[in-house]
C-alpha cells in the first residue's frame, strides 16, 4: 500500500505548467541570490582559538626531500606546499590541512596531542557530494587514533556511502597530521 | 623578538659598507662584534634560523598569506582565515586554469561463459569550473563501449552539465542536466567504489542507472544527520509500441535530455540519514506525470524505494529495493504496470598498508517488462560472488562469477574480469 501512495509534493510539483515553472524559478532565484561562502562549518581562526584556547604564534614545518617522500607515500602525491603551518599551546598542536576529495579541496582542522588525534573538524567543504564527512558521527571516529609503524592509522574510520572519496581524503589528512607531529 | 630588526640592520650595514678605506683588521673587528651580537641574540631568542618576523604595525593592511610560503610568527585571525578561505587559495579566483579541474574514470570488462566479450565499457572525463567560491560548473562526458557512430556499439554522452549555487547553512541549488538522487549507484559509480565487474541488474533495469534529466534541484543537509534533495526535471518517454522489444521498458525510456519531449515533467525526492556511524539510509521517490507521452492514455508512474549501506571495520552491507507502479491499461495488459526488484550485498575487506582485498556476494531479484516477443524482460534471480583488489585506493582489479536464472529467458553464467580507475 505504501509503495502505491503518490507523494503529494511530487504530484503537486509537476501538476501544472505554472507550478513547474514556479519551482524551477524559485530554485534558480535561491541559487542566484546566494550570499554566503559554501560549506564553511567553522572559520580556520575560530578552530585554532577554540582548540587551543588562544591563537598562538604561527609556526611552520618545511619539508625536506626525504620528508616529502614520506608525505607522497601518505597522500599519493606531494602536499600542496612544502611548508605547512601549525599552532601549538598547552601540549596540543593544531594543523589546518587541505586535500582534494574528488575535485575540490576539503579544508580540515586536526588537533594532535601526545601523538594521538585529539579532534578533527571539517572547516570548509567545497565538494558536491560527500559532505557527510563533516558530521561528528564520522570525525569522532578519528579521536585517539595514532600512527602505526607502516604510516597507517591505528583505527580505520568507517566508510560513508556516497562519500568514499571524501572519507579517503580525511583519512589521508589524519595520517599526514600524525606524521607532521613527529617532525616538530 | 624586537632585537631582530636591529640585528638585520647590522647585517645590512655590514653588507653595504664601502670597501674603500677599510682595513682587514677593521673588517675582522666588525665581524667579531657581529658574532657577539648573534650569540647574544641566539641566547635570548633561540637559533636564528627559527626567527619569526616582527608583527606588522597595526595601521598596515594584512595581506593574505600565499600557501606555498606560509608566514610564521604572530598571526591575526584575519591572517589565518585569509590563508585558507581566500578564493585564490582555494582556486576560486585567478585565471581559468586555476579554477578548472579535470578528472576521469574508466572500466574495462572481460566476460567469459555464456557471454564472451571484452569491452572498454566506460571512459569518462569530467571537467569542473569555479566561477566564484559559490557558483560552480560540473560537467561529465562519457564514451560508452569504446566506439561511437552509426552502426557502432557505443555512444558519446553528456552525462552531467549543471551549475551549482552553494548557499549558507548547507543549502545547495543546482540547475542544468544532473544525475537523479535515486538508488545507490546512480550518482556515485566510479568503478573503485563498488563490488562486481558489471553493475547489478536492479540498478540497470528498474532504476535506469545512469539516469540524468534536465531541470533544477535543491538540497539541504542538517547537523543531526538528516538531509534531502528535491528536484523538478524532465521525464521518461517509455515506448508502448507493441512491435518494439523496448516496449514498456523503463530503461529504454530515458531521453537523455537530447531534444527530449518537455510536454510532461517529473519530480524526484530523496530523504537521507547518516547520523549513525557507518550507516547511510535513504528513501527516494520519482513521480512521472506521464511516463509514455506518445501513448493516448494517461500513464502516470511512481517509483519508490530505499537503500541501506552499512560499514563496520571490514564488514559491509548494501541493500536496495525499488518499485515502479505505472497506471494505464496498456501497461497492465502487458504485465508491465509493476516493475520492481531488490538486492542484498554483504562484503568483507582486509587492508594491507595501501592495498586492500575484498570479497562479496550479492543476491538480487527483479522483474521488468518483457517487451514485444518476450525478448528481454521477465523475472530474474541474480547471484554474484567475487573479489576486488585495490593496489591503491583509486585503481581496482575485479573478478566475479555471475549467474542469472529466469523462467523467461535462458539461464546465463559468466565469469567476469574488470579493471577500473578514477581520479
């Protein structure tokens, strides 16, 4: 019975030319009048401040050739820059790292404490599909995770259907943050 | 920290000192003084190579920091945000090459058994362009079966071309030609993201994957894990010609937005839930005002279904059900008013560093329109078991055995090998 019930909204949406045009026009006007930045879950500066209680002086790790090789093994390519910023305070280090999911950079904040991930927060999500990686139910899986000898995570987060590429990107960034921690 | 400008000043003075009239002894004395200053500086502030620049005066304008050479030292919140949110950094400004991204996927299939064939089934290139940080273009062009043209087996298809407008709070609007939010594989079907060489029969014959239409769609995600997509778009045009083997077949009704009939429209709705770790649930519906516009009778149609995907460690489970109800005497008389199917697919994978091996089994049942002469459709039981091997995340080698049993058609057994990639 349930399978034969027509969802009223779908029937209404295309019931007449007028309604079809109304929906399409409404969608386009919504899109055209968009004012905000896409998928900004938290400003990078707010992430640093909320993670460390302050905005400490910016520091940077400049990767040597050998270190770039290790990074390539983690990411499958070089990181977008040789020098990577971080902020440290109270025994914690906050990294803001970026990796492409399918075609766009996912800007991610990662806090490391005592060689383990303390927190992961997706700050800016620019991809079309896979925004589920920004949810706490996914990122909290990475808490307490450390890096094994083979540069893999001690615990692999569960995949999300439809967000496989974004899950891979965040997993790589978690590994990268833990590796960078060993270089400080 | 404040000593650094003085130290740099001393260095510059030394470097710019005229060589004329300065004896070697005087130069040695100056170097000695400089060494003492450096020693004092390092004792107070640490090694010189770790030095950070002094903060900019408050009345100067903070410049965005280039990512390739990040500045260190005292940073304001605006500096940090500019470094990561600036459009130039994320590819949102500058020349078109910086704003344009390319990607691709492809899959080669080898079938042995009742079907013996080798086929580069799909070769896909996508190109996306960012007009601004919130307005983007997504396109995808596909060459199917390697060779297209008159009398050739393949097609060149524009699979997607839409503009996406990203709004605050997770609202997204897209307009153009887009993949419908129906089923598991329709939107995400890169070969390295699913098990099995060939796509399952339910998401070919019941949900006509890959299924795209022209129109507009709005999507929204909520922090509690719920989300939805709602679109109004062009519809299907299923044949009711009793002489055609495609008669009443939903898959053959795709117009592919190619000079497609726009006399009747359709709408899609999907609800999503991803609030539980490892679990993704969807419920979806598609309503066609008239699924057979060429037919004189009213043939409104409704597809409803749901999917579940669960992953816990190496264990994975996919399940999907989809059901069409199509009104009209012609569909009813040809046993095509109810076309439906489901499948269950448990799997398990092991990781070895970068490499991964997974095994799976899939059982599915589906029934769809037989068409004229009972040439295609019917009721089918489909069983597939196989293995995927990923040497790296984006490359997959596949092998499986598929058995399709039917009272309406000869049983079919194939051994399949596949090679797939995406980036």
